[in-house]
C-alpha cells in the first residue's frame, strides 16, 4: 500500500510538473485569469536561475517563467541588484501574459541560513512591488508540493543539499549542507582545467552527460553521504530527491546506492520547490 501511494503521489506531481514545463517561458498561461481567481506566487532565488510561479487558489498551474542568473551562491543572495532586475523582468512578463497585477509572493531559503538570509529574500521580492507573505525552507516547500505526510525530501540545488524529514504529517527534522550543483561545476572545471562558465555549459549539454557524470560522481556520492549522516543511516521512506542539480540519468541510481536506501525523483525536479513555494502564498 505504501508503494502504491508513493507512486500515485508522484504521478499527480508529475502531471503538474509537466504542465509547468510546457508553459514556463512560453509566453502563455494555462487558462485566462478570471475575476474570481486568487493568485498565488512563488519566487525561487536559485544559484543558477530565478524562477517565478503563478498558481490559482486551488494550487493549479497558471504560469511560470525563469531566467538563468548568478545572483545567489550557496543559497545566499550575493548580488541584490541583479536579483531585483531579473525578478522585475519575470514579474512584468507574468503580468503581461496574465493580464493582471501580481501583488503578493512567497520566497524560500536553504534550511539554517538564518533570519538575515530570509530578510534579504523578502527585500528582493518587495523591491519589485510584491508583498512578501512568507519565506520558507526550500525542502519543506518541496514537501508541500509533493503533499508528503511521511518521508524524506532531499532538495539539491545549485549550492546546497537540504533535507527535510516528515513523520505523521509533521516536520521532525531539517538541515542543510553547502554541496550542490555549483560544486559539480567546480569539480568538472578543475578536472578539465576549464573556467567555471565553460564547465557549466558542458554540464548542461546532454550529449556529454556520460563523460560529465563520470567526473562528478563523487559529488553525488557526497550528497548521499550528507543525507545518510543527517538521517543517521535510516531515512524516513519514501526518499524523494528534487532540485535542478539532479538531471542526470545515473543520478538516482548512484545516490540510492551510496545512501543504502532506494530514492526516487519526479519529472522536472528543478520545478518542485518553486511550485511548493507558491503554495504558501495564501491567507
């Protein structure tokens, strides 16, 4: 029964993720906005990109957009002005497509990065004319989208590996370590004597995935080791891995083997957390 529920949950999540992937940066909405709609907006200030999500009052996808960026490092905003400029463009684009003004939003930070980091994220959001209703932990936002009542969410982003453990519908543990996609890039750059920009471009090239993954495999194993240590070798199942850094064919198999527990990932795992963030934008 547990396996069936897990599969069903991911099937539903995969449907929404596929919808989001279709509309993201496509200059289109899934449907027209009506006067009865209450919009929910999520802003994910990631290490490699900034994502904006718009949901309706039923948490259904309306619109999405993202732009690659280098304004965040290890989960912390390091270029405030660039973050504001990019988010401002994404907001304007969303308002043009939807034909309405966005007024509120929520953001997120890696666990344990502190009130200062949360304040900066809120300031970025409010600098583009949005009221920031909340700043939540990234893996907790992912768990909300996945509607996870029991299990472990591992959110691997550009700069960090965040872990949230849920039991009986309650968050019982959350932590974060500074190892993510940017560390993959640094290992790849060092191994090949490339710049980080060169390594990042090659890392995103599907035609070079086998060679790239052979080099960054130790980083993936370290991410699993972080999860294993954080959960004392007994992660609450199911273990669901999300985030933009895991889009490699062999990632889950390698991660699962190093963790010692089978893990799964949804489709388009880079969009799980942004959608979950938007779900918090409600009264």
